[in-house]
C-alpha cells in the first residue's frame, strides 16, 4: 500500500485544545463543527458582505505592485484580476521567511491551501476562491529563520540582525549557499534546486523578495498569490484597530475572555498557547523592532529610549502606520481586515493560538475565519518501506517514543513472555487477602502491609526491566535496525516534517514529490499521511 492514514488525535501529536476542536466535542458551542466544503461556502457569503469594494481595490493594487519585479505568467495574472471582482474570496496560509523555506511542512501548508481552493472552486458556482501565502515579513526573530537542514546537515546563516527580517539584506549568505550547492550534487533535480537558489537569493536584495521569488517559482502555476503585509497602504486600513489596541487594550480583553471560556469548556488545567500582553503591538525604527508598553500614561519601547504621550503616539500612528507592527495575536485581525479571507490553514500550534481570538474578533466586529488543520505527512522511501515491513512495524507504532517503541517491539518478537503482569495479579490478590486478615486481627498493621506491598511491586518492576534489558542485549542487531529507520523518519525524535527541508525530497523525487502530495492530501481531512514512494520514481526534473 502506497499510503495510509493516522488520525491527528490518535497520533498524540497535537495539543489537547486542538484535539477537542478536531473532534467536534467540548468546543462545539464556541466554534461550531469543524468546517466542510458546504460550511466554507456559506461562510464565504459572510466574508463577501463584510469586505468593502474600497479595501478590495487597495489589496489588488498592492499585490500588483508587489509582483512588479517578477515575471508573472497566465495563472498569476488571472488570479490578480479575479481578486478585483466582488465575488472573490481567499483561503490563506502563512509562515516566517525561513531560509530555503525551512522545514518541509511549509510546503505542506501551501499545497493544502491550493488544493482546498481548487476543491471549493469545483464545488461553488458563484464564488471564486484564491489561495494566499502570507509572508511574515515583520517578524524579528532572525534566529528562527536563519537555517535549514538537508541530508542531515544544518546550513546556518550567521549575521547580526535587527528590525523586520523581511527588510534584511542578504549579506553573508553566499558562503552558506555555496556549501549547500556543493552538497546538492549534479543530478537533474539538484540542478533545478540550484536554479531556485539563483533566482531567489542571488537575484534579490532582501529576504522578503527572495522568499517571494522561490515560492512564486514553485507554485505560480497553481495560481498562488503571495502577500507581503508590511505595507503602509495596507496598514492605513488598520489604523483604527491599532488605536483601539493602544488605548483600550482590545486584544488583551478579548483573548482573556476566550481563554476563560476555553478553560470552562475544555478542562480546568487548560494552558493558553499565547498569553496576551496589555499592548500587543511593536514599533519599528532604524534600531530594531520593539514592544510598546504603557507606563503611567506614557508610551515607551522596551529596550529603546523612545517615549510618547498618548496624543503624540496617536499622531505618530496616523502619520506613519507602517512603523507599527502586530504581534502574533493582533496579526490575525490585521489579516482579516485587509483580506476577504474565509479560512486560515495552519499547524496545530497555530490553530491553538487562533482559537484564542474568537472573542477579540467579535468585539472588533470582524469576521472570524474558519480554522483548518494543514495536511501533514511522513514520506517513506522504498528502502525504508522494506525495512519497516521486515520489522513488522505498523504506521501507528512509528509515532511512539523510540524507547517505548523498542520495548514494545522486543516484547512482540521475543520467544519468551517478558511481562510479569500475571505474577502481579497473583501478588495483588495475595495482599488483598492479607489486608482483610489484618483488619480482623490488628488494624494497626495495615501500614506495614501497605509498605511491604509497595516494596514487592517495586522489586517486580525492577526485575521486569532487567529481563527486558537482558533480552535487548540478545536482540541488539534488531534494535539497531529499528532505531536507524525510526531516526530517519523521526529525526532527533521529532516529526520529519519539522526537521527536513523540502529539497531533501525534491532531490530524490523531483516533480513527483509535488504531484504525489497534491494527489494524496485531503485538506479537510483530520489525519497524517504516511506516503510511500515506489522504487520506480524517476530521479529527474
């Protein structure tokens, strides 16, 4: 079988609050049911009714301006024209500007978004859907985007940084890219990856333009539009919301309200993915990007001497809105104000903080998007498939912690029963009888009996572990084979998709990689895809 599915919840790899959302159980009263195509179509009408013609024309004009440096083909041009029409909405995903797009799940996000718009366009006669990739150009955490992993090697870009990463120049990157290109080799797929490097990082002057170029090259044929939200014109539409955040702490109030509701609806020990600050905004100047705080009626920057009175800050906002920047929580509202967006597609951590925003959106009278879990995958080569078959490992087993998986596997292949559970049952019965006897004679001995019971069970647990350890030594070769293939699929005991760059797989499979992902992904499904690549796949572009 070339593919199998593992439920997101079943895998144990998503936060509890997202599990509740996916299962349509404890959070149904807050968010409704997990969306399907029909519900997205209905929600699209709400979006169209709330999104003004003026905002639509501003968005279309800004996107055309941002594409002015690229050679756009038919599909991009068509989508830009469609966006001007009053029956067009979008499905959005986004990510940081990671070097070479970072881990492969960024590709999964984009493909999930493109495929969903395709499904919805087939489903709807009156509404047109456009896929949008939102570049997180205003992020300032350069460390998070400065590296990627290819064939087990981390390629890291070392340089000082400040301010918006999207505006940073590409100085010092040549050395890293040359090392990477040398590692790529010379097959046809590798040559195409080298072309991506040239048209992105060699032919542009900042990270934002380089990222747009590489995403455009890979996905323009599918009609993906790429948006840089760091725009004075776009932020002018958000001035009123910036002002409400500065003066009334709107995000803090709304998110705290939702967190209280989530604690009541899901579980008392619910922990927010992101806790809101009193002011959830940054200010950017030539020294960097700084958090804004209110200190006794005066506004100042954390780590910078700049200060304003309330009137001075509002004046600055109205004059230079592009210097103000949303944080992770207010960014969602900014997105919905400037886009006719129906749904956001993200990973489990993203959905966890988006789930905190519903009251904030309602307070601001902005349409809250439907939230959709991006597709996820473990890509398995033909050789790895054969190894897993020999080890008789199920796909579900692979999601276990490696040590737990080894213990389970050793027990399953041993010709002796390593479990002492039967003995524990007998011992528990014996102590149950002993406790009854003690109560009839002298109840003061019950503590001593309980202590002896605990001692005996601890001893049995230790003996069981020693038996398992001894059996592991006898089956060391088997363990090494299991550990090796598990490490390849879950490197560093983490998810493959969060570690390995897409170019690792593109070098092996070329365009077959994207074709297979588009074929197998179900953007409204709730499962992991274990995708096996047959040995017959060609190694060419």
